């Protein structure tokens, strides 16, 4: 279902605290223009910079963006190599650009499969921006929702075995505290571009009660005005969390 409202006016006292974004459609955007897929990814990176800057200006506290999934390794090697190069450049440039916008940058996901250079740059960028006080941007990089939950459960099992705890002692809070987003609130608003209407293994635990907003726009065409529309629609939803 696609949501459109007559007004895009935002009540800044009722903003979603945490927004998740599945940035879909870079390849299709490039194909429509007769360009290589790499051009679509580059345009998508520019859109991301604008949207995060706008979210920060509005006062959004957290944003998690799906940059590279655990399934994306199945793409052609040339495309994967380009994406990794683009993400590396994004992290390097973020120190100069988004850091100047007071953005805290974190990478979530498994780092085992990433290159040593990428792992070093992640640590450097996180360290460089950790004392900023604006929006926290989680870049989901080599990320999969199922893998994240498995990772959390394994940690709990190891600790339980070492401490002699029973499986009956495990709580939802134990899992939450071991997710990549530990200490952050769940997602309030999930945005997906390009007309697709599925989660694609994105933040399966954290989006349990998220309001979902879909648009036909391809990610490189997604503008700050579209972000406003999504937030305005969110503010007109009735969120009962399973209650009456």
C-alpha cells in the first residue's frame, strides 16, 4: 500500500526518533538513463548525504540506512568491488562533510568479510565522529537481520554456559542488548523506495512495530521533500503497539 497525504507539514514535537531506510532502485535509475549501474550507486550516495543532512536538521535522533546486505555479495564482482569502493569513499568523505553537520557515524553488521582497509576506515570514521551530538547514522554494511539475531543468541549462549545460567533466564532484553543497535531505540518509521514492499532481511527485530512507508520513487530521486511526506504520514498514524 502506498501512502500520500494532502499536507507535508511536520509537527516537530512528534518526530519519529529512529528512521530506517531501505535505499532501493539505484540500478533501475541508471538503466532508465542508459547509464552503468555504478552511476546509479554514485547518485544514490549523493541522495543519502542530502537526506541525512535534512533528517539531522529536522531533529531526528537516529537513522539506519541499508547500504550493503549479506546477500549483496551474490552480485557480479565488478559491481561489488565498485560498491565497496564507493562505501570507502563515503566513509572517508563523511569525516569532512557529515561530520561537519554534527553527525555521529556508526557501521553495523559483520566486519569479518570486509577488507582490512575497510575495517580500519570504519574504526577511524567512528572515532572521528563519536563526540558529535547530532543524528546517529547507522550504516548497515554487510548486514543481515537474521545474522544479527543469530550473533546475539550465540553471545547469550556462550555467556550462559560460562555462568551456568538456564535458558529460561534469557529475556528479550538480553537479545536487544547484544544487537548491533544496542542502546538505541527501535525503528519508528521504515521507508523503502522503488515500489518494493518487503523487509529484505533488514532490522527484523527493531522494526517489529515500525510504521512502514513505501514510494515508487527510485532512491537517487528521493528528495528531502519526500522525507517530509513520509514523516507527515507517520504523524497521522495511530500507533497502538498491540493495544486497543
